[in-house]
């Protein structure tokens, strides 16, 4: 039992992990790891055998979101439905009264909220209403008889996603308020 703990500790000490930043999207990087002994001018590298590998960075999805449609439209809510594209998830922006005029920058994470105006704002007036993997959302906090514009973006990745731009767009006008007499 003691030998297993010592052996496990030695293996953990020998493992080295590190992050590499400023890599380009959609690029395959190749790596080699060499053992060495010594320091400075006396360093000797073992080049006869080495560890190697490769890894591709994320790329944007190929197939966009499609077939955006609206159901259950009232003066203050709307259900937005769509067909998913080829991404691991999708992000929806909504803008009141004008088309969405900013795309989400790659490698940035955004929080969505189905209460219009409460999600992350990208640019001016473009609010993230959805960021997940499903194919519909009900949005609340809308004004009656008002046009809202949607842009749907497929993405790959979770912490630093790559977005397919431009987004697929659609618009809807909410129902007029009922006047009771």
C-alpha cells in the first residue's frame, strides 16, 4: 500500500501540463517532447526517442441554424423554434426595432437569458437570449406591437467557442395589447 502511494506520487511529480495560447483556429499543431539532462551549456537532449502528437484547434461549424419560426406569439412573449445546424451549440441574439448589427466575437463566452434585455449585450441593443444545445426558447419581457429581430449562430466549443458567422436572421412582431372596455 505504501509503495502504491509513493509510486503514484512520483508519477504525479513527473507529469507536466501547460497551456499554450495565441493559437490560430482551424489549425493542426504538431508536438514533440524530448527528455534532457543537465542545465545551461551542459544540457544533453535525448533525440533518438521522443513523445509526439498533434491536436487541431476548433473551427466554426459548417451547417448553419435553419428554419427559424415563431409560435405562441403574444404581446409580451414569443416561442422561437429552429432546426439545429452542425455546431455543438447555438447562440441567439435579439434586437428590438432593428436588425442585429453585431456578431459574437470568437473565443468569447456569453450568458443567455430568456428575459429580453437580461442576457449579455453584444454591441448595442443585441441581447443574448439563448446559449445552449436545444432547438427552441420562449422569450419574455417583450413590448406589444413591436418588431424584434433574431440572429442565430452555431458554435463549436464551450469555454472559447468558434461561431459560424454571419448568423441566420428572422424577425417577428409581437401581438398588439388588448384594450378592455
